[in-house]
C-alpha cells in the first residue's frame, strides 16, 4: 500500500468528507473506490450506464467516421 498526497481545495475536501461520512466510508476509501472504478474493465454482459445507453446509436456509419475525424482534428489543433 502506498501513501498518496493530493492538493485539493479545502471546500472540496470538506464536501468529500461529508459525502464519505454519509456513506459510511473514510475519505481514503472513497478515493480508493474511485480509482478502482476508473481502472476496472467492464464485462461483456454488464449493462451500460443509463446515460451511455441513451446515446447508443446516436452516431453511426459515415457520421461516426466523420465525428472521429473531427475530434482528431480538434485534438491536433488544440495540442500541436
């Protein structure tokens, strides 16, 4: 186990501590759970979150390819 130091605004820390207490967890456990969730690989039979499910199929076929190209161009313009 590693010790981790984060720089976070005081108000955010206070809010996070209150949230953790309401859910019966420590702030450290809350952060560890969040990191675990970020790196977890979804399984094939796991349903998509409702928001993601509502967006499924919104961009398809040629539109999707065009959207991907537009996003790549946006990133190139932003970072190059």
